[in-house]
C-alpha cells in the first residue's frame, strides 16, 4: 500500500493559483513561498491545473544534505526523477515534471553511418583523413582517436566502427615500421 502524504499542492480554480492543503488549513502558494514550505515538510502530493500529478519526497543523503525526488506510478511501474534542492524548485518545474511522467519522450533520430570502407587504399586513407600512407605511430594515434569518437559505447554507430577497423587493417599492410 502506498504511503499517503500529509500535504497536497493543488490548483485553485477560484484563486487561479496553487494552494498548499494541510487539512483543515489551506495556504496560498507561489514560487517565492515554495522554498520555505519545502524546508519544513518531507513530502507532498501535487495536482497540476492540467490534471497531472506526482508525489515528491525529500531524501537525506549520508553526507547530510537533502534533495527532492518526484515519484509517479505509470502502467504499474514506479518512476523516480530528481528535482533538486528546495531553493531551486519552482511550481513551473513541478508542472513540467508531472507532465513528463505521462508523455512519451521524443524518439531519438535515426543515425546513419558516415564512414564507408570499399576495400581500397583511397577509401582507407579517406576514413583516416590521411593524404598519403602514414607512419605506424601516426596510424595508431589516429586509430585510437577515431575509436574514441565512433565507438558504440560512446554513442557511435557499429557500422562506422566496422569501417574504421577494416580501414585500419588495410592500412597496416602499407605502413612503414
């Protein structure tokens, strides 16, 4: 059973502003008063004017500092997002975060390979950016730089990495020692 919160921040249609509800008391809330309230409470539930909601909790770390995190259960799975320090949280930020829990993120653009090796010396030289056959040390240095830039673990494409490896193997045959 989920824990309830003692405090609720809701949009008041009558006042056209947010209110902090601590039954039976209701306090007007704005960006200026929000940080002082957040220092006094440990958790709250937010209902935005658009109907989105979240629960926020203050979590104290071992080093003594406290940070706010937002929680929302979506499709049976509990999601957690960092809010930050109480002094930096705004009502607009809370509204945006509540909306982000339920909106699908923008799909990542499809990346196309930028390097293509055609099993030829000019192709290998082009991939490495060499005008002529390099020395072994220069080839190794450039290979390491390209790997750092294009490796899939660093956000690069597998096909670009394959082209770099094939071009490297091809150039090794021509390189002077």
